[in-house]
C-alpha cells in the first residue's frame, strides 16, 4: 500500500509563490520568517506526520478505542507514544500564544500542519486538533487566574480539551439543551447533565482533560439566550477527580481512532467563562476554528486518497489505450492511459490544489484580521474570513468526501475491500460533512447570516474581488478568467434572487442555501486557480508550473460549468420543497 | 428504528397507471394478468420481504460470513431459514422459464421483487439475485443434457449459482485471465486457476452451487477472443465433491451478508457452455441481467434510506420553522419544516420514483424484445433495453449511493453511529458503483458501443422518443416538458460533439463518456417523470397524484438543470485530461 507523502512542493507553492508569505511586511509574524525557515517547518512537519503518525492510521481503524468498566478509555496502540512525540517535537505549540508558552506562528502555517496531521491519521488528529480553538476561547473569556492555571498546560499540550455542546435531544438546536449549572456561591458552579458525541471526552493521552461545557444557570432565559459556558476539568486543581465520567463510547462508521464519548456530569465543579447566558459567543470562537479545521480535514482525506489512487493508476495494468500505447508489446497498459481514470484523478488534483490555496488564504485572512495595523483592513479581512468559513467547512468536506469516493473507484473491487485502505478514507471522511455544524447548517449560515443579514454587502465585496481578478487577468488566461467571470455572474444572480425573494418568502433562503454555497465554493476555488495560473504562467517551462496550468484548465472545463446549473436550482425557489404535507413524505 | 415498508402504491402506479400492464395485449404473459393478480403478487412479495427478509439486515452487517478451516462458509444467522422460506413461497421461480418449472412471469415483475428484496437485505439478495441471469445463460448455451440436469434445480432455487470471471490481475480486462481448461477427451474439461470476488462462491444455503467459470482452453487466442465458458458444479452429478474450494473470504466495506470468495479450481470438472473461445457472449447474457439488477439495487438502497430519513424528519424536533410554525407553543419543530431537509428528501423522492419507473420500463423492453410478434418491434425494444442497460447500472448506482449519503445526512451525528442503520446503507450501497463493471466501464459502453458504433442511430432514436413526448405533452405540463426538451438538446449536442471529435481524437469518447451517461440518465428519468405527470394530472384531486406532480416539478427544477453543465463537461474534450505525463500525477 502506498503511504501518504507530504505534498511539500505544493504547500510551498501556496505559501511562497501564491501568498508571498516569507518576509511579508503586512504582519510581524511573517516578516520574521524567511523562505528557508518556512520550508524547514513544512518539511519537518511532513516528515513527522509521515514517519510517526501515518503508520497509526490502519491500526486506529482496526483497533478503535476501548472503554473499560471503570470509565477509562484506551486509545489505539501507538497513539500515546505518538502524542508524546508530537508534544516533545513542539508541533502542538506552533500557533499558540507566546505569552502562555506558544510559538506564536501564524494560522496560515497551522493550516498546513493540520492538513498533514489529518492526512496521516485523522483519528489521531482529533485529540490535539481542537486545542487551538479551545485556547482562543479560554484566552478570550476566562479570568486571569483561570488563564494562568489552564493556558500554559493547554498550550503545551500537557492537557487536552473538548467542546461539550451536544445533548441527545439538542444537536444543531443548542437552545434545547438542559445541562444545569448551579452557582455554589464560592465562584464555582455545580454542572449536571449528559453530553453526547464528545470527541476525546475521555482518553489515555493526557492526565487532565479540560472540558468546555455549555449549560444553563437557574432561571436562565429559554433557548439560545440562556446558555452559559463553563470550564470543567477532569482533574481539579487540588488533584481531586471531578465528578464527571465517560458513560460509553459510540460505534461509528469510521474515525475509529477518535473516542466519541457520552459524558456524564454529576454536580461536577466548573468555572464560568465570560458572562452568564452569553456562552455561545465564547463557544463560537472555538467553533469557527473547528469549522476551518474540518474543511481542511476534508482536503486532507482527499489528498491522501488522491496519492494512493494515482500510485495505483500508474501501477495497475488493465485494458489498452485507445490512442498510442506506451508499450505496444505489453498485454495491458496501466490504468493511467484511460481518459475516464484521468478524469477522476484530475478532478481530485483540481480540488485538492485549489482548496489547499483557499484554506491557506482564509487562514491568512484570520491572521490579518488580528495583526494588521489598519482597523478597516482588519475588519475587511475578518469579514472575508467569516464569509468563507462556512464555505470552507461545507464545500471542503463535501468535495473531500466525493474525492475519496472517486479515488476509491479508481481501485475497482480492490477499493471496496479493507486491505487497500481506500474504504477507510471514505468512512473517515464522511463525518466531516456532519460534525461542527452539519453542512446544511453551514449553508444556512452563509445564506442567512453572511448574505442576507447585511443585505448582501460582504458577499458583493467577495464577488467584486473575484471579478476584479478576472478583469485584471492576462489575455492569455481568458480560458480561465472567462468561465470564472461567468461563475461570478451566476453567483450574483443567485444572491439577488435570494435577497429579493426572501422579502415575500421566508423559506427561500433555506431552499436555495445549499446550491448557493456550492456556487460560492466553486468560484472561490476558481479564484485561487486564476491566481495560481497567473503565477505558473510566468514559469511554464518548469514541469510543476506547467502541470498547474493544466490543472487550472481542467478546473475551468470541469468545475466552473456547474455554476449555471446551481444558479437555476437556487432560482427554483422553495415552492416544490414546501408543497407536500409532512405526512405525504411517508410511503403508503 | 423505522423498518422499510414495501412501496406498493408507488409500484402499482408504475405497473398499472404508467405502463398499463394488466391485461396488456402486447404480450401473452401480461394479457393473462389482471390488476388484482399483479397487486396480490406485489403485496405478498412486499409482505414477505418486510416480515422475513428485512429483519436479517442488521444481523447480516454485524455477523457477516465466516469461512471455517475446512473451507466451508457460514452465512449470517437466519439466512438459511429465510432462503428456505423464499424457495418454499415460490419467489425464486417467478420469472423463470416454465419448461423448467418456473412461473414464466415477465421481467418487469421480477424487477419489482428484486427491488423489494434488495431494500430488505441486499446481502441476502446477492445469493438468489444472480439466478435468473445464470439460468438464461445456461438455457442459451448448454447442451440439452446439461440443461436437463441443471436447470430444474436452478430454476427452483434448490441450487444456487455464481459468475466466476475476475482474477487478481484481470478485473475489467477479462482478456488477461489465466484460468485454464484442459479437455479430458470425455466431454469434460479440467479447470484450474484462481478466481476472486466471487459472490456466493461458497455458503450454507444450498447443497450444490453451480459455478459459471471463464477459462482458456489450450492454444486459445490471446485476449478476450480466447475465453470460454464452463459450468463447474460444486457437487458432481455422481454425488462426488468437485475439486474446487473457497480459499478465503474478503473483508469489505459493507454488504457483509454476502460471502465474497476467493475460489480455487484444481483440475475441477467442468462442461463447456456454447463454443470454445466464444465464452464472453454467453457470460454477457448473465452480465446484462446482473447490470439491470445492480441499478435496481441502487434504487433499493435509496428507497430504504429515504423511508428512514423521512420518518426521522417527521419525528426529530430541532430548530424552528422560518415561516408559520406547526405548533407555536412547542420548543422546537420537526426537521421536516426546514427547506434544506426537504430539499434532500425531495431529491430522494424524485430519484426513487423516477428511477423505479425507468427500471420497470427497461425491464418491460426486455420482455417485449422476447415476446412481441413483430420482428422489427422486437429489435427496437432490444435496442432500447441495450442502450439503457449501462445507464440503469451506472446512473442507478451513483444516484442510489448519493441518495443514501444524503439521507444519512438528515440524521446529523446520529447518521454516523451504527445504531441507526443509516451508515450501513451507505456502506452497502457503495459496491453497486463498482461491481458488474465499474461505472466508468458502463459509461464507455454507452459512449463507445451504444453511441459511436452505429454512428449515433440508437441514441438518436432514444432522444427522438423523449423529444416526441415533450412535443406531445399538454400545455399544462410545460414546466416539465420545457426543461426536458432543453435536456434533449444538450444530450444531442453532446452526442454530436463526441461523434464528430472521435474522428480525430480517439480519447474523446472516454473523456466525455461519464458526463454523457449522466445526461442520458437525467433525461431518461425526466422522460418517465413527464409520462407520470401526464397520468397524475388527470387525477390531481387524489393526494397521491398531487404529490406526484409536486415531485415531477421538483425534478424539473433540481435535476434537469444539470444537463447544461454536463454537456459543457463533455465538450471540454480530452486535452486537459491527457496533457500530464503519468509521472506528473505523483506528488513531489
């Protein structure tokens, strides 16, 4: 089985050639980094992931996690040792705040490490993956005392964290949650209730686990305006065990390395983060980081699957080329001669390379939103990152799954048996479309909060950026800027339709939200392709750059045409969706 | 967990209202069947599948099959008893030839039973599913003596059968196979070699298993022109065990109830079917039946997943309606109020109901191709069935899988855990895109053999039928006939592009084959929707018929718009696919 290789050359193309990060004066963090340093970090991260983490992946799937009768949970063989190495090598602290012991590197570098760790073993990455968001939440909401107690050990990775939101009856709709938090009058609260689907709720990687838990204080308003956020550690500062435990772990379709826990809180001691009833704001700091991370996880699965399928297509001999044969004497040619096999592989290249650029671009906007000097520029970067976050999450995980399925297809029947590892990637990738807000919720976030709330201003600013790039593109790139500009027009028509129609039909946003997100995702990646093609065109003698141009060309012909069909689906409106009575959905 | 319910009303709508089968004078088999009889058969089949077969499905996934050290294979608990009941109830003989003890019912009824059995438990259906095709092959190719020995017991289901084609190095490319058949001079051959991925190669359901095996006689021409077909029973007519055995069974992504076997033939005794070196022709009789069956299996998974998702959407309360709320006092509304949830459910309705009609229509063409009096009409029906067979297989299995994934999505996180059964449907449905000729092979069959070989005549005949239906549709159905006619134009443009371009570029057929198949699938199902809408419009006071019109409307707005984008992908040609050197597909 071909092992995953860190795509260092492609990463460096994005960070250096495309985004021009080394020594970039816009941010002090970047100004201090030269190309060699960035490349060394990326290369070392890739090496670590390939050597230490990737071998865990089949083991993780086969063994899964085990909950013992005493409520402890054992992770798959090798996880603990690999986690210790991850911490020792300093990868956990990379983009963490310097004041608590982190290295203060930009998010755009973190996005690279996240991709590599997820390609190597997503089930393993689930444990440290949540840390940067948890640290941001605690940093933004906790008292100085709490920060001093928890942040240094969270930043270093000595302690891990969870997001404890979901309850059995309250998933997307957090307003329905019932977990209670009763103030004890000593600054702590007694937290009682049951949370489900808690990734890393219990495990054997770290001694302590810091749960960030949503709960209601007595007499809190109903719904989402009565939710507060608490820090609830497994081990209390005095060394006592808190009264919380893992009741069971889920048996899932995949991602078996990640312990998905039912967590029972029985008057557990917790500390309020931020203000009572305003807990969702603090949680959303963590959630937004997690959403970006899930989109990147989709990319990571796609990249891993692509590499394996490409290797198989070069090796496996089956059928003969229609045109010239590489070896006319051979009984059969490698799969790579077949145009339909190449169609699947080129689709995968177009998605992975384009989305890698988009994810890095979006992470950079987050860095810029924190670090730019000019306030208006900071706000602009923040608005763009916020607009793109649901797109990254949903489009990245949808395409990541689709790519994994297509790469499995390249293997024929061998893709369906466990031996080759392809079916594991498909099973593991499936969850990305669901957790951290199902993709339909992301679409509604985009169409409702991000498009409609400001009457389309941020969306139009985004479309204007893409349109400007088309207008500014060289004549030689018309084969790409033309279809991309068409895509912008489709997106604008779709946005106008939604903004106009919603005045008379409150369901139209929900009805059109999914195809709308798909248009935005398609042109956002297309925008990156146009920018990458412009860079590559300058050095088209280099085979790597020539391949970039071919892949950009493929995107123009095979992805951008979707925008027209998607716009028509938006314009189909809500009528056919809402016409049936609920009971008519049941077969007679 | 909601159990699957046979969609009898919808089936009867297709058989009676749409296809007008009861008492149909075109075929004697139909002329003899009145509506009550057909409905009784469908209802009883549904009841049998729901009561006896559906309970096996979770067990099949959990237990899987077991190969023991002596080479025997045990199927999951309950399979043997259910198979005995299936045989005793006469379901196996339904569409089998009367001269060997079958009931001689038309294929169009068999298609219904196949759907129901596959929805109930696809892993179970794999065992008898292959019988009708195997019987046809033996009937067309065997000597009278062989027929007399084998067909009565195969028709009755007392013995089951396999298709033994694939070898480790020869999947799609059967020409590479190496299994040998040496004539013994007594009318039998000694068959030696290893076959893989043999569904039902060994099991405990029947005493004997009739393997139909492809192999090469000595000095056979190389490639696919040197392949012969043999009947190789597990138990020889004299009661001795033949020298063949199951070496191992595969561990797969899903379909665990089906034993996928490595079969070793060690000078096993076999009888030639048909002529030496012409074995593929006989095997294709079986294969075409199997391809139709796999498309129907895709439908069956989609229907099963749809029913569960619809029930969940009516029951699960999460979030509140944007417009009028069903119960303003409730903390939350059922999922069915949300337009995006309805989008997924309506897509599923549009596919399942439309494809059920298309599968039945295609099966009917097979009946007509055998039974019509007029030779030209028989040939026309055969050409249409042959044109639609790869479409049924690939479009049905692609959409079946996509539907299963979307229905899993309706469940949110609960769709990812094993408890609810949704993830099993996704895993089980995935294989349909791969086996019996991967979907890319189907697309090449359509674009190469079915479109290009006769210069587009059969394709144009098909498009003419759909266009004629659009022209003949009532003004009131313009909302559907308009987009469908557009789809026909897109299909015709795509076909012309392929036929024209292939003269200078042999790779263009392969490059455009997949989107071409998707256009044909989309308009074939759209054609069925137009015919169904015309029927439903006559009784639109009936809520069932009104729902048909709504679902047709949904198809017009949400599926037919894809044709334009797909045509553009066909017209993208082969250049961007074929430009990279093979080694450029490997990441550096």
